[in-house]
C-alpha cells in the first residue's frame, strides 16, 4: 500500500476526532445522536472525539516507531525526492531520538498517547468520580507539554529541510487532544457537566 494512502488511516480519525471535539461538532454529528446517544451531549461528544484522537495518535506513533526500525534495518518506507519524506526525517539518527535517553520519538509518542487514552477512557467511564477532574487536568498538562516537543521536532525538520507527514499527523493529534482535554476540564468545572 502506498505510504501516503496508508497515512489516511491515521489522518481521517484524527480529523474526525478533532471535529467532534470542536463546538462545530454539535452540528456535524447531531444526526448520529439517535444512533449513538453519547454524541447527543457535549461531554459525550468531546469524550468520543478525544478517545478517537488519542487512539489514532497512538497508532501513528507506533507507525513511526516501526518506520524507524525498518530504516535501521536498511529498508525504506516513504522515501521521496520531495520535501515530504518521512524516511529522511525518521531515519536521521541524530534527530530521531530524544536528546536525554536516546529513545525514538515514535516510542515516546506511543507511550504518551497510551497514557492519554487511559486518562480519557477511564474518565469517560466514571465522569463523576473524584479522580476524573484530576485525570482531565493531567491530560491537559501532558498535551500542553507536548507543544514544546512539537516545536523541537519542527525545528529538526526545518534543519533537514524535510517534512515527515506521519510525524505531523501525530503533532496534530496532540494539538487536538489538548483542545479536547482543555474543553473537558473546563466543562467539568461548570454546572453543565451532567447536562443530558
């Protein structure tokens, strides 16, 4: 399968999740609320979009980890002569690992999105538990910290004069997750949290 076509398996869920998270999702997904009742409430829709976004973010992070392993074995995945080349970015040993522990960024992203998925999924199952508001705050803080990593990785791409489309998808997933956690955190602090 073509690498850019395969990328759509991650881009589409991230974008659908983002639209569910945003206020415009109320209008876009209103027709599905009869089939999927949780989409009929603001809280349910944002939780659903956030779960989808975190799942897609984790999947694309695993994909980038797999690409780095494939490249280290001498293979290639999405090499091209254009500015879009995930092989050139992910295959760059100097930039593909974090500067402190030497762990590939894809592995770090997969773990972080896994933690975020745990935080949002468990909060969606017990939205009125005492710890749910803390979990939403933790998710907001973690995704906000991800902005600093995104800036660093975009700086690396600028240095290489290449763009990794898989990495960019993970970055967008982090931004969407931040919006989702922030909206849920704010909603949790309001009287509308339990509005049906």
